[in-house]
C-alpha cells in the first residue's frame, strides 16, 4: 500500500512537470533527498534497481526539452553547468571503462550502471538550467533546496528516535547493522551516509543563513531560522566530525570576513549555549572526536583517521600509468585496496585520472570565480546567491580533505545545482547591470569589465 502511494505521488509529480516544467525546480528536491531508499530497493520495481528519483529526472528532462526548448522556443543554455556535467560524464565513463580493463571479471552492471547514472546528472543539470529564467525562479529554487534538506534532516532526527520504523529510509547496510547490534550506528535517515549527509546539511545551513539575511519579512526569517535549527540538530545526530569541523571553520571565517557575521556568530553562540545546557546531546559526537587522537597511547591516531592515511598511501603506491592517465572508476580500487578514496582530492586523480584533475580545477575554479564576481556586484539577489555558493563550496572543500565528495550522489547533486545557480545568476546579473540607471555606472562597469582589481573585498 505504501509503495503504491509513493508511486502515485511520483506519477502526479511527473504529470505536474509535464504541464508546468518550471515546478520541477521545486519537486526534484524532496524526491532526491526525502526518499525511502531501502523500502523502494526491496520493491525491486526496475532492472538494476533504477530509482524513482532517476525516473523523475528523466521525465523532467523530457518535459523541459519538449515544452520549453522545442515548443516555447527557449534557447539552449549550453554553458557552465551543462558543459561541466557533460565533460564530467565523459571523464567518469572513461575511468570506469579503464577500470573494466583492469578487472575484466566485473559484471556489466558494475560498469554500465554507474555510467548510466552519469547521464542522470547531465539530465538533472540540463533541466534545471532551462527552468530558471529570472530572479524569482532563482530564489524559489534556493528555498526549495533548503526546505527539502530540512525535511531530510527531520528524517535523520526521526531515525534517531525511531530507528526500527525509519530504517526504511536508509540503506541495506544500515538495516543489517541494526539487526546485528540492535541499534543504528549513527542516525542517517534518508541521507544514507552520515558523513556526506552532514556535509550536505552544512552547505544547506549556510544557504539558509544567506536567504534569511536577505529576507524582508519576519515570517520568512523565522522559517529559515527553523530550517537552520533542524539541520544543525540533524548534523549533531549524524556525529560526523568532518561535517562539524568544516562548518565550524567556515562559520568562524564568516565572523571575520562576511557581511553575515552577525548570523554566523549567532549560530556559534547558540550551539555553544546548547552544549552548556544540554551536554548529553553531544556525548556520542564528543566520543568520536576524542577517539581521533589518543595522547595516552603515545600519540596514537584513531582507527578511522589512521585507516584514511593508510588508504591514501595505498592509492598512491598501487597507481599505474593507466590509472594516472585514464583513472579506474570507484569500484576497482575499493575491491583491490578495501576502501574507497575517503578524499575528494585523492578521488579526483586516482579514480578519474589526470582528466579528472583538469576538470576539477576548471569547473570549480570557474564556479568560484563567477560566484565572487556576483558577490561584488552588490545586486540582490545575485550577491546573496553568489555568497551562499562560495561559503558552501568552502565547507565542501574543507570536508573533502577526508571525505570523497566528488563521486557520491548527495553532494554531486548539490555542487551541480550550485553551478546552475551561478550560471543563471551570473547571466541575470549581467542583464541587470546593463539595465542599471546612470547613477549606478560604477557598479555596472565594474561587473561588465570583469575586473578582478587589487582591492580587498568582503565575501557577502
């Protein structure tokens, strides 16, 4: 019965976007992040366990292509986001095919399925970049992203409170652990992985802070404040040290460099107050932090950190010329070494090859550069979006030191979405600057000439 209702809801969502494709920018987020993974996995509705989220993105892509591009004559926007997603798909495909030659005993599903998933990300990016037309669409997409991640945070909280019932939102691995030990290792809810989930929540939290600062009504500010509170609680329950550390570093940097220093400082003070009043909420989290380093054992590193260091060494030692040039995909080294990369930067080279490194530098360099230019325009809401993306990518980059945030699905959807926001925001900001009245000539010209300048600028 539940499965039927879920399929009915997705079918209705498909009908809605077929009639009005622009609503896809809202509907796609709860389908991606508030998703009963284990339940639908058990239903085994599609070959190779193709997900309902994949089917929805395919339907959204077709609706946008037919209704927007072909029927309404919307020009194709083949820019930063679509080119970035497409070139990554090429790098990703070459890496997996290279890995197949290293381990030819792998089944076709092990190679073809990840490659096909790459097509989904291209469709996702194409669809979003063609349904964000103006400032309203930009705000609406950002708000939908924050609200959906808040709902995902609610599933994390509920998983902590009701693990037996909420395990249906997680994965087979989590269910197996709960059946063996009688409890969940860490609350994850529909985010599946506590570490990558915490990072995505941290990025959405910063986005919510920026939207709250730019809001003009008390009601909207209170709404974003509620979202921030829920996501921070969910982050604590995931007990992710990397997620908390990266968010903490960025918040402290915002206190010094950002125009949102008051909001960043308020979050730090609020969390510190909760720790003082209710320290029990943070015990599990604190135990994981303490376990990172044991000075009483001669300065011995914790098992998790030591395993990461050993894994990075193995990736380096066992890399061949083929791996350096073409990559090997994610599965091959995971089988041979026993662990996946546990680092975005290790992943960029030893999973994707040198092409992955080039793509990484060009793609994220372009996103960051355009985000900074959007901030410097001081044109609302483009400066807000640019600032939110910059600080979110800072969390992503710091957490990426010890987590692979390049390959997993949850963060990949987010950074591709950020690229879409920057591409559309950048184009709309240029239009707005061109239409500025004469008394805005200095601001307008500084943007249109793309001058980097030597003056120091505060990141919004």
